[in-house]
C-alpha cells in the first residue's frame, strides 16, 4: 500500500503544479516576489553617507 500512497501523493503534487501553472498562464503572478518596501526605488537609493551629510544639526 505504501507504493500506492506514494504514487497518489506524487500524482496529487503533479496535479497541483499543473493547476498552478494554468492559473499563472491565465492571471499571471498575483503577488510579486518582493514588495516595493523591500527594494529601493532607483531615484531614492541613498546610502548611509547621504543621510549623515544631510542630517539636521539638532540631530547631531
């Protein structure tokens, strides 16, 4: 029976992958891999040095 169980689990996993692939073809990626707060915006990518140079005097 364990061979049948492993086969049915493998078949279920294959069916689930196929279903996800079909959904991705129709709808595309619903959720991106990263969100906008996870990655810097190109024009606002400032390093530590910029913040230190532009720190107000009262935060010294």
